[in-house]
C-alpha cells in the first residue's frame, strides 16, 4: 500500500518517538512566539471543522505542542481537553498557559499526557473529537495511528488531520527532513486508501495551497435495527483460555450451523439482546432478556489465530454456568473490527469500552424495543 512505502528512515516507533521528543524539546522557544494573524484564523477554521464542538465535548489534542489550538477550542466553549505530546518541554509550556485549578479524575479542564497517542490508555477517553494539527507527517505509522485514534472516539466522533501551512509546505519538510517528517499528508485519494479498512469515513478534505483540513468520522450509527441478525445455539465449551479470568466470560455458540448467516458479517464486535433458556433451578432473572456484546472472530490477540468463534458476553451476573443450554441473541449493531492488541490488559480495557458503547446504544428507543422481540419467550411462564 502506498502509505506504507513512504521513505521512512527511522527503524522503529521507539526511535521515531525519541527523535521527535528530542527535537521538539530543543525547540520550545520557537513555539512560544505569537503566530501571525492569518495563521490564527486558519487554526480557528481547523477547530471549526468539527460540527457540534462545544461545552459538553471531550477533545483529544494530539501533538498539541504548546497548545496553539486550545484557545480556539475554548472560544467555542470546550472545557475538557487532553493534550498529548511526545515532548515534555512543550507540555510544560502548555501547562503554564492553560493551567486550570483541579484537573483530577474526570473533572473538565486542560490536562496533559506525555507520550505516543498509540499508548494512551482507553480510560482517558472516549473523546468526541481528536485533532492532529501539524503532526500527522511526524507519526511513525499513519494507519496504526488513525486506527488507535478511532478506537478512542465515541460513535460519531471526528478526527481532524490538519496543517495551517498546507500539504505542499509539509511536503517540502518531508523532502528536506525525512527522518523527522517521515510522511506526506494524504491527498483525498491517499486518505481514502488509508482508511479503507478502518472504522472511519472521510467527511471532507480541504486541500488548499496554505491550508489542509481532512475530517474523518467514526460511523455515527452502529445500529442496523432495520436488519437485525438472529443467532442461536446450544452453548459449547470454548478453549477455556480464560475469558472468565479476564472478567468477561463468553458463551460460545457453535459456528458451523450459523455459517450462512456469518458469511456476510465482517469479523468484529457486535451488540444486541440475549436470552438464556435456563435450567429449572435458576432464578427468573437469569431468564430475562439482557444486553450482550459479541465477538465474531479468530482472536488474534491470544496467539495463533483460531477457527472462527462466536462468543457472547451477556451483561448479567448468572447464578451458574450454562454449558449446553440454548442461547438466543438478536444482534443489532456493530462496534468495531476485531483487532490484535498488544496484550490482554489492552484487550480487556477495550472490551470494557465496548460494553459501555453497547449499554448506551441499546437504550436508544429504536433498539430497546427488541428486548421484547418475538424470538424471546415470555420471561418465566411459571411465575406468570
Ligand atoms: P469457554 O472458553 O469455555 O467459553 P469462558 O471462560 O468463556 O469459557 O466462560 C464461558 C462460560 O461462562 C459460558 O459458557 C457460561 O456457561 C458461563 N457464563 C457465566 N456468566 C456468563 C455471562 N455473563 N456471559 C456469558 N457466559 C457466562
Ligand atoms: N479478541 C481479540 O483478539 N481481538 C479483539 O478485538 C477482541 N474483541 C473482543 C470483544 C469482546 C466484546 C469480547 C467478548 C471478546 C473479544 N475478543 C477479542 C475475544 C477474546 O480474545 C476472547 O474472549 C478470549 O480470548 C477468550 O476466548
Ligand atoms: Mg468463551
């Protein structure tokens, strides 16, 4: 793919990050002088490219530097900003400019995090918008960076890639300093290619001589309430590789009888409603229709990819295990593609985020109605 063969002259992400940090730590004073008025106006347009940015928004500012976007965000009412940069020197300066009283925990304010956005823990999000201003040419891998950023966003959230001096200007830097700027900025066609297999849609690309703004969006509506997918089966034993130990037990459905239905389905994480055909001794609550998240995939994180598995984690604390019992699910939406995480802690953190998304999506009026779908049997005939 074109974007992968750019002239990257730095051997690894770590080396790139070290180089970026050292370079920008030595340049902080260049970023403390006021910017020309016309550049400030372009920064304002960059921030303005995200619709609905306002007081309730949580914003990620990647490669914030000393924070040249932040007062434009604040002018739109944004209070909650996480500024991420590899250069601690830049962030020291940023904190002096924007220090706000208490920024502990989830309080709104301008907070900083020093490091590679790819290592930013999921609990820092989810964000409504992520800005990459004048930094997207400097990241080690543009696709991986976008994927990670997409996963930090809420459904419908935006990513803005921008440069207030334009794509051609940055191309000059890339030519002259390919170690520091290993990539060009993608034009419309390159951007389409870059996001082709990512959960992102290109909303607009403004590619003018002295202003570049590309706006991407995580699909807004994950739901496919118009075409719900019904799956059912008797729960089988999985690999016993510790979903339960991870705190997320998954009832595995035998994939073979579902093959025809699964054929059209991209591998990934889904949500919907589930009901268990309980054993007589189980309490009525176990028989109710509960929210669920489902992974359809090959579990690349765990090691060698396995055969296709369909795993349903029901958001309910059951009184006992239910191997062999019948489980019915109605799948109503897609959350994200299955991915190879760099370890179990990142996978678990992401699954927690998936659960959060599923919970809130299923409360939407058009999805909550499926809790009483005809495929589900009355909660407990014995109890009337
Ligand atoms: P396996 O590898 O055999 O699937 P897991 O560690 O994934 O083992 O545990 C799955 C089993 O845990 C399910 O088959 C079910 O019997 C039980 N279980 C208990 N609570 C839940 C739940 N909330 N969602 C799904 N399965 C659950
Ligand atoms: N495994 C992966 O390798 N990559 C994933 O992206 C992934 N996402 C999951 C999302 C959810 C909601 C659930 C319940 C499981 C997911 N899994 C994923 C599967 C996980 O690896 C599996 O449940 C455990 O390995 C136990 O089999
Ligand atoms: Mg399982």
